[in-house]
C-alpha cells in the first residue's frame, strides 16, 4: 500500500470557510504554520503531530462504514436502524494548493423495522460525492453539490409516484421536506448531507501536542434546519505512536441545551401543524442535550486508519445514540 505521496506544503491553513472545528482552531491556533517543505507529521522532540494530507493523484483507499441507531428508555435498549457500505476514496487531482477526491459508494446494506426508512435508504445507494480540500486535507467544498441536489429531488418525486400511499401518511410530507432541506443548497449539503465526509476530515489542517487539551466555543450545523447551534468543544491528541507512524485524536462537541430544546420545540410545532394535531406545550419539553464525540487514529500520511463518531441525544428519560465507524480495509 502506497501510504505517502510527499509534496511541499507552502501556505497557511486558515482559509477554510467551514463552520466546523476549524473555526475554533482559527482562534486558538492562529500561530500554527507548517514549515516550507514539510515532509513529516510526527515530531518526537515535542511530542506533536501535524494532521496533514500527503496524497498523490491516483491514490485509492477503500473503507468500510457501519452505522447504527439505538434508543434507550430506562433499562430497555432498542436497535432502531443499522447499516453498512463500502466507499472507495480516490485522489482525482493533487496541486500545490488543493486535493480533489471522489467518494464512490457501493455495497450498501440497510436494516430497519420501518419500511419507509428502508425505502428512503435507496437514495444513498451508488452515490458519488466529489470533494475538494485545501493543501492540508481540510475539506473546503462539495464540488458536485448540484448533482446531489437534483438526484435527491428526483428520487423524492419518484418515491411519491411509486408509493402513493405515502402521501396519506400523517406528517410524511413535513418529514420529507425537512430531509430534503439537507440537499437544498450547497451550504446545506456540505454541512448536513455528507456527514461521513465531514467526519473523515474532522482533524485535518492543524498541529496537536500530546495530552494538551484545546477548548472553546463555536458554531455547529443545526440538523433541524435552523440557525447553527453554539457548542462547547474540546479536542486533544491522546496517543502518539512513533513506531507505527500514527496518532489518536479526540473531539467532543456539546450543543447549547437551551438552543437545542427551543429548536426542537419549534420543529414539533411545525410537525403538529402539518399533521393537523394539537401542538405540544413548551413546558412539557424539558431540557435536551446533544453531545457528539469523534475519535480517529490517523496515519502520518494523512489517511485515517479508523474513525468513530458517536452522537448522543438525551431528554425526557430517553437516550438516542447514533454511531458511525469508518475503517480502512486491508
């Protein structure tokens, strides 16, 4: 396996437009600049590592992705959904300032007790996402966002045509309208529709020191479709394996509970209106919490070996857990 496509890194990392971890690092690590001609990520002298891509045109890596959703109420745990798919990540282009990658999805399998959810999963089969990054490997844009938008709209219309009874399901249209918002614009697709791509590139573009915690507050995408949420964020390099040439990074995002609770209530009001039922009372909806933990073991070439993201949403005595694991295949 060709791990490293060495090349010079010649510009500063902080030009990304994304409302992600990079917004926090822009403030906290503004002094971090990679040296001209850098060819190694790991520094033994100061126990640090730079999460930078050293990729070459034509490089191809294949990953297995597994997803699961759990619902916990009291002592009862229910597996609501699970799925898996294979993705080939191919470096289409490599320049002094950027990389262009294509994610080719295949072998998609999805399990759910809900037949509607099973049908909706077909929308993601054989999907291709073209991504551009900066020279460090930090994601900057989804290049084929118009294709993704048009294909999702086409699928939705075809679904309603083939399964006409869906139109009669209470709240179905409101649910689908909310889902389609994730594909409605370039910004929505980049922040909400390609979560696995975002997870893959979460740590690229910065330097980290072993056991040194970075903490701050930043904006994160609102999965309900409204204004971005404030979130408290911490990140740290937990392990530095010099012999194997890799390291472990971890990030935790805790969404502002008050903002989340209000946004959820507003969404429930919209759903109640579309279904023609009485709206919920605000005092009934107690404080909600949403915590996202992302961890990754990354090779010094910039290719993640393994990354797992766990989102935990809790409130009203119910805990919902979503997990996505992206693992390099042999």
